C-alpha cells in the first residue's frame, strides 16, 4: 500500500472517530437548554422572523446591548432560511461539520509545523482531549471558534492570504477565540523579533520572514474588527468595563489541574513536543536560520499557558475556560512529540 493511501486512510479514521464522538449531540445535548445555547437561539429566531439582527439582548430580561459577536448566529439563521430546517436541527447538524473539520485542521497544522506523522497523531488526539470535546460538541459560537483556530494558524504559517479573511471571521464568531488568535499572532511577532535581535548580536544576516508580516496583519484585523463591533454596540472601546473584568469571572487553575485536565497522553506528549521544538529552534539558530514554523508551534503553547495563568498578573479572567485554548496548542505539539518518539523507536529498532 502506498504511503499516501495509508495517510488518507488514517485521516479518514480520525474523522470517523471525531464524528462518532460528536454524534451524541443528536441525543444528549438538548440544544435549547444546555449551557447558554438558548441565548443564541433567541437572536437567531429574531433574525429569521424580523430580517434584522437584534440590537438589544434577550438575556436578563432585555434592556442591554447585544454584545455577542454575530457571525455564528448569522450562519445558523442563513442555513435555516436556505434549507427550511428548524433552528434545533441546524444547530445540531453544524456540530457534525465541526467534528469533520477538527481532525483536518489539526492534521494540517501539525504537519506544517513538523511532518505528516505529527499531523496524523494530532488528528487522532483531537478526540481524546477532555476539554476540547465538550466545547466543540455544544452548538455554540465558541465551538465554531475552536474549529477555525487551527485552520487560521495553518493559513498563517503557510503564508496564505486566506488567513486575513479568516481572522476577520473569527473576530465576529467568538470573543475568546478572537483574543487568543490576536495574542498568538502578536506573540509570534514578538518571538520572531526577539530571535532576530539575537541574530544581529552575532552578526547573522537573516532575511525577513513573510510569516511575521502576516501575523501582524492578522492581529491587527482581529483587534480592529472586534473593537469596531464593541464600539457599535457600546459606544466605546473600553473592554475593561465588561462584567468579566469587573467581577473577575473564572476560576484559578493550578499547574497540576492544568496537566490533569489536559489528559495524560496530550499532557506528556505535548510537553515533549515543546521541548523538541525548542531544541530544533536553537539548533537552527546556531546555523544562522530562524525556524519560523516551529517558533509558531511554541508560541501557541506559551500564549495558551499565559492565558490560563493570567491570574498571576492580576487579570483573573476566565482562567479555567482558557484551558481549552492551551490544549489546542498542546494537540499540535503532542502530535510532534508522538512523531519524535515514533522516529526514536524506529532508530532503536534498527529500522
């Protein structure tokens, strides 16, 4: 059997596993009552029935600005109108699309950072991460955000201009996904400039990298797009006035809990993957080369960790909820860790 055929079969199996695990949305997750899904249903129904997006939120008895970014709600409303399906059915059906795209997105991301083996490992690990599953099986904007992030990251390090349009879309899909994307893009720019300054100290001559420019633009687009929406709804761009910041919503999570809730496989292999990436980055830097894609993989995990532990700097917002974003970075790095161990075992076996 050809190598490409094996890869296609393995990716197909990863997709089947993801769809099977997410299929519980048809029975277990009753969309109107699970989590805060009904908040979005109200706006979707309003959009369908009145042909315009509600400016006032239905939550808490009304009377407050509808601050949720609207893209997910628009997508569901449009699909319902085009297909004649109910909001309940379409909300469940779109989760099947999420399940299909998740392993593909992480396969592409890990393969681009490392190799195909890493991509295959990552595609399967999607279905075993404790936090990612409940977030992506629920018919909510965050689910769509979680699915889009690895695709945007892949587009950035592949130097595809599609990343710019996807960045705009993510900014209007979910606030948390948008802020994580913006900080990852900004973190990569900062990391690249740091390595660039080191090269100057040793008189290295390294040409500028297109990925750093694309990352800067992605961060700018996400920031401007979301702040623009916030201004339209609130009349200002001061996000610190939001209740999440005022009341420090979220629970502090320890490093031990962080590791435990990520799962042993992804936690261990993800840590190994980060170490392998750092080693390769330093090795390439000695050879007068900045390994941009590998740097991006490290930044994903570092920014995720910073988000989870934002209590350390006194922000104290959504620490536990940001854990799933750290796990997105760990899925990619665990694929790399798995691939590195696989290659080591092959060498030890003499094959």
